[in-house]
C-alpha cells in the first residue's frame, strides 16, 4: 500500500485478497485517485521502477470513489473483498 501511496496521483489505497480458481487467492488494490486517475499500466510501471518484485505487484487494480467504512470508521476490507468477488462473478457469467 505504501508504495502505491507514493504515486502523486494516488490519494488512498487498500489491498485485499480476491478469489482465484488456480491459486486460491490473488491481490487486488483498490485505489482512490487524486484528481485525474492514473492508468493501471502507469501504476504497475511505477511499482516496477521502484524495484518492487513482479510477484509483489497487485494482480488487479480497481479505482473507487471512496472506501466502505466499518462502524468505527475504518476501511472495511471485508466489504472490498465482497465488491471484487461480485465483479469477478459478473465477468464469469
């Protein structure tokens, strides 16, 4: 998360697991952009240029306007996992 936050066009990030038929789980980064959203390829290139190993770069990057919150005001990663799982199911249909 901290490496993505270092990008000028990224306001906030939350990384969650998403289901994968082959590996069981993969990573998905939810990004709130600052102004004009960068492209997924820009963010992945940025991470590679920072020396991040390919296997540590999120498998998927989704842009979102705001994060769902828990009752105490923290980011609800449970809800984000649900969001990506539903998107994946919709794509499979």
